[in-house]
C-alpha cells in the first residue's frame, strides 16, 4: 500500500486540475436545454473509466440521461465484488447572480474547489476513479473486483435507474455497494452515514377565476388562489412543526433511547449552527433536537411558490392561478406512494370550495438504513482511520439517495455510505465547493478501502 499512498500524495495537484474538466460540463439533469451536456458528461465518465483501466465500459441509454458502467473482475472468485455508485448530474445553478465565480468555471479559493457539482457529486465520484487509478498504476491490478455505476438522473429522483437495476441484476451483482454522496460531520470529524431519508415531492396547483382580474373591481367578491393556497399551506403543519396530514406518522419508527443517547454525544454546536445560517432561532418538531429533526424525523417544506404579479413595483391584480412545490422528507419505514396519497386526500379535504385544486406527485423515493455490522462497514472504519488518523463517528443524514434502498432490496447488497462532503459546502446552493483536504484524504481512504475489502471473503453474491 505504501507505494500507492505515495503515488496519490505526489499526484494530488494534478488530480485537482483533472477534476476541473469534469466540473466544466454543465450537466444539469432537470434542464431540457442541457440534454447534450448530460450525454457529453456520460461520455467523459466513460472515457475516464477506460483510462484508469476498467473494462467493459459501456454507456447505457435510458429514456432520458445515459447510465455509465465499467468493471474490472480479475481479482478472483474468492475476492469480494464491490459496486461503486455515484452521479454525474448536478442541480440547477439559480440564483446564478449569487455565485462569486461562474458555476461551471471551477476556481480554487481558501483550500476549496468551487463549482456546481464539486461536492455533489462529481468530486466524490472522482475520488474513486483516482484511487482505482493509483492501484492500477502501481500493481496493474485491483485487490477486489470492482463495478462502477454512474448515473445522470440522481438529482431528479433516479427516474430510470430502478428499471435498469431490475433488468440488469446479473451485471450489477455484488457483495457490497459503496456510495460517496454524503457528508462527514466536520472537517476534522470523520463520520460514516448509516441512514438517509426518503422523499415525496408534490405540486399543488390552485385555480380561481378563468382569467386574471382587476383586484379593485373583483377583490372581495371572488376568492384569490394565492390566498387559498396560503390557507392550504398553513394547515399542513402546526406552529410546533408537527405535520397535520391524517395518518402521516403511522409508519414512522421513532428513535430508540439508545439512538437518542448516541445522537446526544455528537459534537453539535447549535450556537455555531445558528450563526453560520444567520438565524436567531432554530425551528422544528417539538420534543426533538436539531440533529434529530434534520435526519431522523420526517418534515414538510415548500420548495417554491408562485402566482400573480412578480415584477417590480405594484400591479393590482387578482390572479387566476397560484401553485407551490412541496416536498416531504420521509424516514426509512414511510412509503412515498402512501404518503403521496395521504397528502393528496388531505389537501383535497382542506381546500376551500371557492377554488379548484390539482395535486400532482412529481417523484419520490424510500429512505434507507444501512447495516452497521456488515464486514464492509468494519473495513470502512479501518480505511478512514488510516487516512484521517481518527475513528469515524456514525451519523444519519437528512438528504435522500433513493437508489440505496433499491440496492439493498433488489441486489441484496449492503451499502456503505462513504461520503467525504461537509454539511456547509453549499450543495444545491450558490458557491458549492469541495474541501480539497478531504478530496485528498478521500482518495487515500478509497485506496485503503479497496485493500481492506480484499481481506474479506466474497459471499458469492458478486460472481458473474
Ligand atoms: N448528495 C445528495 C444526498 C444527500 C444530501 C445526502 C445531504 C446526505 C445529505 C444527493 O445528490 C441529493 O441531493 N439527492 C436528492 C434526491 C432527490 C432529488 C430524490 C435530495 O436529497 O434532494
Ligand atoms: Zn444533490
């Protein structure tokens, strides 16, 4: 391993330069106008996988953005097979005027690389490419069998991935899945995430009169869709953060006493948290700590709202339409399909009769808990300790990677969430960045991890 580690340490500056090329591709999966960029990005990933020595590299078409696959299966049948999953698509960049530098022109400032996708998830995908390259360059082989699966639709709910996994079970067969798309607790506080929330994403459209009206002539006589929408929204949650949708909490598994005890030991500083966000008070479900609320409890939030006049100055109008995008983060046992129905029924029940309401479900996904006792988890702890010089903590996170549940149920493979991001790296927001020290330690961890995994037995799941 020494030679491999030395190789990484002496090439790290070059890796950062190479990462910039990946970050320059504007692979915003939700934008139809970026469709060609997604294809270019998939081809870029495929090219890189070939270059680092993977075989059978193939770009699989889907109804929308391509999936990239590559493998190296020559470690022997007695060695485990790991599937490394990540995504090459990124979130939209708006509000673009709030970025210090353009989002697809990566720059380095203060030990961080800034660009859309830097931490979520291109920088983290790149970590695995470089750790594999380092093994290949020094040994012309890998210590375990490796499969790579990089998709382009994670940020829009992995809409075509489940079908792909379902129909390519043999191709993807593995002992363990490794995903680097989560965060560590702090720069010097390495951690492994063992739980993610699920998601149900809804759109509520409210229609009042058949056209926009003069608010002087009609105001007072006709209900206003914006007011009606606000009325609906305020009835979704009480002022203590509890969600009021009938049956919403039925399948929630509450935190155990043991888990709450572990949570309370995490070095979370609420004063610093508030300061960093410039807020005077935190807000969330009564009876739970902030860390519990943002990772192990379900939530409901408006993600966008529109209607009426949005321009400068004033226009006296009683609009015909208003709408909102509302998402609910779910805990692992809650099923998005069931929650979508409960939400729709509840909104229809509380909607004023003066307007027409249409509820659409945009997408959803299950949450996941990953096993803490799998041998691959033990190997991850050792790898982190070697690269970071410290034992990792165990945390749950509030974000969603719906495919993790699918890996566990369809492939029957435990997933290890070996993330190297940080919670304040502005994922999904302006000035997204990735800590370069963690980029470096991430490559070291991933390199050690391959070595540690080779000490485990294959459980025969990964043989093709
Ligand atoms: N990297 C995130 C997931 C994540 C975020 C994990 C924060 C842990 C903490 C991922 O790329 C993401 O943003 N996923 C979406 C999924 C959704 C569109 C189904 C999310 O969580 O909003
Ligand atoms: Zn994301």
